[in-house]
């Protein structure tokens, strides 16, 4: 299970998604109810939809690690997590209009690494599936 490279990719994707709860995607200023500028950090728990999608990505990554015997389901779940992570990044950028001014944090790299790691995991799973199918032909 853990000796497969795609299990490591899935673990890294889940870890990076988990780190988006701690480290900010964007740092800037927002207006409070008195029209005063307040410093704010945009983390995954800043918005309820982003919070739910990030938790979904983490759960799917962890479940997919243990589905190594059912590669087709593992591939489907990984692709689902990949689509959700891309949607999550789009939502991050759509929610930036709540900030008056600011800048992307260096730790926003965690949000961008999640779909990359999920793509690498999906590629590894599909390679495993092709290898097993080619061995079945030889039998």
C-alpha cells in the first residue's frame, strides 16, 4: 500500500490540503462594520464552501490510499478529488473580492500543489491498471 508511489502522492495531496487550514492563501485588509480597515488572512476556514471542499479533498485522499486493491474506484475518487481541488482554487480567487487590497501569500503554494499531486497519483494508478491488464493478457 505505502510502497506504491501513488499512495505517497495521495498522502502529500492530503497533507497540503490540510495545511491550507493553517497557512493563509491571501493576506490583506477588509472593511469592518465601521468602515475601518482590518488586517485579515484568507485561510480555508474563511468561507464555508471552501472549508467543506477542502475537508472533502482530505477525506477522499485518505480513503483512496486504502483502496489499492480496487484501482478503478481509486482512480475515480482521485479524479473526483482533482476536479474538486481545481474548483477549490477557483473559489479561492472568486472570494478575493472581499479584500480591499493585499497580496498572495507564499503559503498559497499548498493550494496549488494539491491538484498537481492528485494528477501524479492518478497517472500512477492508471499506469498500474495498464500493467495489470497487460499481465492478464499474458496468462
